[in-house]
C-alpha cells in the first residue's frame, strides 16, 4: 500500500492542429518577463522572453536580495516589477508584495488564519497566488479565497468556500491553485452538495455555477479551447475531468487516481492536441489525444514519468520532469518521448525537482536547494551549471522573471524568498 510522507507537501510552443482546434487560453494578462501564476504565463513551466546566462560564478548565481517569510509552500508570482507571495505568521495569512529588483516591501495584507495542520505540521498556505488584470487572487489553506488589488493590496472580497460548501482540508489543507477562464475563477473545491468544481465571478466572488461531487486534489487545473469555447481540465482526487468554463458542463472524463493514502498533485499538461497527466503512489502517467469531445488514451503506465507533485515541461515532442517520490528518496530527472512514454535518459539520485523551460534550456530546483542549468536535449543529459543555492526545503514552485530566479526555502516555522541572477537583465 502506498504511503504518504509526513514531510510531503502538496504541488512549448504548441501547434494544436487537431480537428477540434485546441489552443491554450484563459490565461492571466502577462507581458514578457511576467510570471503571474503557478508554472508561469501559460501554466506549462515555460518562461517567455528570458535570456539565461550560460555560466555562473563559482559560488553559484548572484543573490540579489532575500526576505524572511513565515510558513507555507505557496510559490511567488510576478507582474511587472511587483512580486507577490503568500505566507503565514502566527494566526494570520499574509499576502506580501515587494519590488522585483530590490526586495523592498511595497504592501502587506493580512487575513485571519485557522488551518491547524494535517499530515505536514506546516500551517501556511499551499496555493500559489494568481495575478489577473491588476488583481491578486489567493486561496488559503483553510479554503478561504481572497481578492485584493495588485497596486496596494486593498481587499476587494473574501469568501469562505470550505465553510459555504463543507470542503475537506484533506491531508495538507487546500492545495489546488484556482484558474481564470474568461470572466470566472474556477476552483477544484471538493465541496459537498455538488460543489466539487466551483466557478466564481471575478469581480465579486459570487458563485456562478457549481457542479459534480468530485473531491479536491493538490493538482492545479489548466485551460484549453475545444471547438472554439474555453474549457478547463482538472485532475481531481480520482478523475481527470474537462468542463466548459461557461457552464461547468462535462466534456470528457476518465479515471485517474487511487483510493487510500495517495495524492494527485501535478498540473495537467496540454500540448499539440494532447493531454498528459501524471502521479505517483501507483497511479502512473497517461497521454491522451483530445478530439471530438473525447480524450482517447495513447499510452499509460507507471514506469515512464510517475511524478509525486512536480509538473513536466514539453519541448520538441519530449517531456522533461521528475519520476519518483521525495519521501522515498528515489527522484530521478528524466526525458521521455511524449508519443510513446519511452525513457530516453534518466539521472538517478537527482531528487524530486521543479522544472522550468526557457528556450532550449532547463532550469531545475530540487527539494535540497540544488539549482541546475541544462540543455533540453533528448539524446543525453547535458548539464551546463549546478550550484547549491539554499538550505532547508525548496519544495515551493519557483518563478523566473527578468533574469531573476525567485525561490522559497522553508526551515521550521520560517521561510526565505531569494532572488538569484540567472539571466540577462
């Protein structure tokens, strides 16, 4: 029986030419250099407009600044020169904004926090904030959603979604980062009374629709267009489900997950008219072709790319990511053929790592604070540079903006946000 670690937490340019004309959409407004949501502008781990350095100083990339934060595993987001991070100090969850180039505090907004902790004793927020049209949306560990202004952190609305719909905090509290699709904020809530998936009005937080009895996961949803209409793909506790953003009507669904102490946490990846989902705990990975309102399996197995929580990146028909589990200490960096799942190369002992793509370069940060720059080369692993850049646990998703690599390192009841120079500025 798979087990859940007590230290575990949470979380290409596609051509999309199939008959249903799939294109990613519903993304937060972003310009080059922005990282406005989990996994970047398109929720696929790919940076836009970055020019990475090809060599680092002997001691590793220059640290431009760092700030001390509280608990939580929510990664940073960036819009323009504003960096926003979500954390907890004492009995308050705090949205904090600082200057991208200096780390200087710009504003801080506090909210009451009541999450008491689960399998992991950390009581901070897990969900990465979301920046969209000069507003910040943040989903707290106890299932309370907040909306504030980006300019000053002024509260616009808050909504106790777990209280309204009897949501379940699960193993680690709320951990599925919401997504904007059209004029709605969609959440894998896992609430009762047909509130598994919920859509909120962006301007007010009022419920627009709620559907299904799907239980919540730690996987964050992704957007896609099917037949010219916006849809969102969720990996829930036991299923992968695609719904129309306007109505919540299910377009396709297939089982994905296992009962018992298991977790679905990687974000679904959509590319070239295909959908890739992955999980550890004996669940495995599956690639499907999306067409005509259906997701047809191409391949599935538990040997190619079974990821505990990190999400792969796609580059030229290959997937790069982590196979294995942090709590089993068996994480491997891998490259696999997207079309077949065939493993092209693997680096045993690499550890579980979050991976991002910039051009044909990979930036990976494993949970031990080791940062690696490599070539996205399907023939072999080609390391360019590597350095230990933080102590503690670096599990939170990082961000890349204007040549700065923003990472969060956790130790005890505190964490630190660091800005490292990895690109031309």
